[in-house]
C-alpha cells in the first residue's frame, strides 16, 4: 500500500448519503471512492502547456529595451505600447 496523506473535507448531506451507498454497494471504503473520483476528475483536465517560444520572444524584447542607450528627455516608448504585445 502506498503512503497516503490525510485530508479533511466538507461535503453536503446528499453527497454523504451517495458516498455511503456507493461504498457499501461496491464493498470498498468511502476514502477509496473519493480517491477514484479525484483520479477520474483530474484525468479529464488538460494541463496547460507553456509556450517556451513565446517566452523567448518576450525575453528578447525585454533585453532589447534594457540594452538601449538612455535618451535625453525620457524613454522612446509608451506604456500603452507594451500592452499591445
């Protein structure tokens, strides 16, 4: 048996009744029903993928701004321009 972590949750009375009935009918513990439900739910969720190419493009943009020489009179860009990226 693998190590388990104890969690305390709150469920509604109807969920309690359903959980008890399913556990009794399947002859397994209520905790096992909950673990299976979590696995089913999490398995249906797609994990968002990080677009590393987009991050590299932004990194290059930031470095291009950082490495520009200082201008007399202030920056040559507006804050609004950054939001359009």
